[in-house]
C-alpha cells in the first residue's frame, strides 16, 4: 500500500514537472481587415499629363487591388470645384499592410496664407513694441526698491 502511494506521488510530481514542457503551444490567428491589403502596391506608372481642360482637374491613375492582384486604373478628368484644390489619393502603410486613402477636395491655401500673413504682421508689431519701450514701461527694467512694493 505504501509502495502504491509512493508510486502515485512520484508520478504526480513528474507530471507536474513535465507539464510546462508540454504547454509550449503556439496559436496563430490571421484576421482579414477590410480595406487592408497585405501586398505592397507596385510603383506608380508614368502617365503623361494631358493639356489642361477648362473647368476640369486631372486625377492621376492608380493601382487598384482586385482581391488577387493589382490592376492599373488610368487617370481621368474630374469637374473642378470653385475655391478647392484636388489632393490625389495614395497608398498608406498601415498595421502591417497597405490601404488606399482616397483623394479629396481641400480648400485653397489663399485663405490660410492670408491668416499666416496677418499673424506674422501682429508678431512683428508686438516685437517692435517690446523692443522700443522706455523707462518704466520696459518689462526688463525695475527701479531700485520698486519690486518689493509690487510696482514692477
């Protein structure tokens, strides 16, 4: 009886020691994310830019993923939008794959350039004011004893 208990204890101890060796299993899960292509797109093809057409914007060609391989989709004309500029689409590397970011229309930079110019003029004006103050108006000058009184 004691032999049987000793054998069971030894078998239990060996099974406990052997279990970490058997537990080294690996699981791999492949999840297809919609719009994500695992194969990098080929470099863009050269398309000669056609002569301008009034009221239209040229949209360059692009590689399109059809589920198995890339196919070239030629460029074409799109009606222009007043006050907007066309920003072409592009392939973006994302989460270990590639996804297509569609082209879109963005406001013209004129308005933003005007804001930038006004901001720069304000900065120049403030810098002039700061550098040309005299006496007690200057931020870096405080007469002796005035700082303790809270006047500077």
